[in-house]
């Protein structure tokens, strides 16, 4: 069973309400957006799509997001600067770069710019679910160790 299903509200009136997983997607390709919307509807995520980095910076500073998906191809903006600014505006968010490639050099570069990981484009629902499971698990582990 996916961790995301475990967290999903089951309709049990005795269960504690589960917070929606909040995702900000920055300049995502249309095909990837469809994958996110379909999965978001299925698992009850709160998705917010931003068409530009400036809009994303404003949204990131105004709301708490669990996960920020940042496409590598930012029109007019280097992705490294976009990730740095998103991290500064939303320090508790896990930022994931969406890229057509993934190698050790890129992964090291993402970590250097306060990113969490890389998702390969085109997005696949199973990979997105695994990423969300990881982010949720690490945030639960961090909150349990701080209490």
C-alpha cells in the first residue's frame, strides 16, 4: 500500500482529519500538469500551478507548500536562481527539479541550490507518488524527532 493512500482520508468519522498535501508546480509542461491533476484528484492533494517564476515566488512566500515542483526550463530565468529564490521564500518546502535528464552532476547541483531531488520528465504518476511518500516520511520523521 502506498503511504499516500494510508494518509488519505478514509471517511471514518472517528479518524483525525488529514491535512491536504500542498504542491506548488512552477512552469510545468501541459502533459505533466495532466498527470499531476489526475493524481491530485485521486489522492486529495491541493495543487497550485504557477505559469511564471515571479508568480511562484509570490505564492511560495504567501503559503506553506509541502512540495514545490520546479521545471528546469524556466523561460527567462536560470533554474538555479529560481530554486534559490523559492527556497528563500518557502524554507520548509521540499523543492524538486523536473528535468529530462538526471545524473550525479545535476543532482549535486540541485542539492547545492537547496533542492531536494530530481523527477524525470515526462512525469509518471508512480514516480510522483514515491517522491511524495518520501517527502511525507521525512517530514513526519523530522516532526517526531523534534518532539
